[in-house]
C-alpha cells in the first residue's frame, strides 16, 4: 500500500522528547570560522520566474549550492566545519591550523558529497580521510574523493553496509568516525556537521528582502532540513510553512513523525541517492518534529519529471538536489500567493 503523500506534523511547536540535543540555530560561530577560509564565498540566491509560473505561485527563490567551495554541494559546509572546530580546539593559541590535526584519521561512509567535505576538511588541517562507499555509488564520486586526497574503500551493497564498515574500522583502528547522521550515544560531531549547514540559511535570510511563505527542504537523514528549519525559525518565527520532502521508498522522517519515535524503514534503492536513507538522524528528527509543518514523500517518477523541468530552466541538478522543487512542480499545495524558498543542494553528477 502506498504511503500517504503528505502528513501534517502533530508535534509542531512542542517537538518529540527523544532525549537528545537540539539542532544549533545560530550561524555566527560558523561564519567566524569561514571568515578564515580562503575558499569560502557566499552562494547565490536566484529568483526563478519560470519555475514560479510552472508551479502557479507568486515567487520562487532558489538557494544555489551547486558551487559551494568548489565541492559541488551544500555538504562542503558540514564535515569540513566539524573538522575545522576540532582543529581550532587542538591548535595552540596563535598557531596556524594547517597541521593541527596531523596524525589523525577521520573515517566516514558516504554517497559522495559528505565524503568530499570530510576529505577537504581533513586535507586542510593535516589529517587523513578514509571514505567507505557502497558498490552502488558512482565511480565518478570515488574519483572526486581520491582527487581530494581521500582513501576510498568499497564496502557493501548499500549505504547501511558501508556505514557499518566505517564504524567497524573506527573501532578497530582508533579513527574518528565522522557521520552526518546521529544515533544514541553519537551526537557531538553530527551536531557540528549540522551547525555548518546553518550558514546557507543565514545567507538566504540576508539575501531575501522579505520572508518566504513556504520553505521546501529535501531530506535524507534530515541534517540539512533540520539545520535550515532551526535557523529559519530563529530568523522568521512561525511565519513560513516548512515542508520536508523525502523519497517514497525512504520515508524515515515521515514514518518517525507518524509513530512519534525514531523508525527505521526499508525499501528499494531510490534515484534520489543522497536522500535514500532508511533511518533518521536523532538530532534532526528532534528538530524537525518541533520546526516542520508538513512532511511529503515523492515517487521516483515525480522527482525525475521535476528535475527535467529544472534542467529546461537552466538549473542542472540531480534528483537528490532538486527534490524540494520537484515537489512544488508536482502540485504541492501552497496557494497562488506563495513565495517559496527552496535549495538546489548539489550540481549534476556529470557536472
């Protein structure tokens, strides 16, 4: 039986008591670290009248993360920020940070973009990066990781298997596990990864002359969505309606909201590879239960059709990167006066 397409969040405002830390909403510490990074530039916010016309809404603003720090996705802000904080804490006062983490190894599982951020952050601060990839991850992502200095290890048929392999390697070899998800007993580094994502939300707040009426946030484990939602509530209060978009075959957040607790789902592989996560991040789930208004699942066909429309409008991305806008184009109810903020979170895989 098909999962219902949309549910209203019954926990909005109060949240779920999951016994975990909440997402960090303030982006000021991130901005301070990024000010010391020569690769940092604010990414553009684009007004897209063609997409607004196709969707039947007043305005669509797109926060374009396709060129973030030369890594091709928003995730450049995440793991690299967490590693930068580790370096700043480890370096003597006044010392350069470039060798602050020499001798350390960070290990992660990734579908590509998180691994790139780990690799870039480790390289900047003198550490080593080892990235575990499932057999399904495209060879192009593996090559990009290696180009950024990471050691790539193939392990397992899916992301869950590569994650288990990365955890085992961390335990066996004394490496630092750096995940963009969080689970019971593992919160410190994922919290800092999510904190990094508040930077793009803060930029969007500064770039917009008025608050949006709707914010569309695609989600895998939920880290990006929860970080942006937390900062949006800090900046704009309860005004914008925040809508979280997931693959129909990986509805970890919507099912967790429905159940009132963290739920692990199963299903086939999604074309939305970076969103194909069967279990939620506990920190992200806690934040979204408080801050999000609606949760939506999208079929593979709906997202592929939406991404094709985006390509026609000159916005090249993947099903993962364009899922939020694809939901709008698929007929998500917002009303004709809606002013919609969405994120194109990564560039095309062949870009």
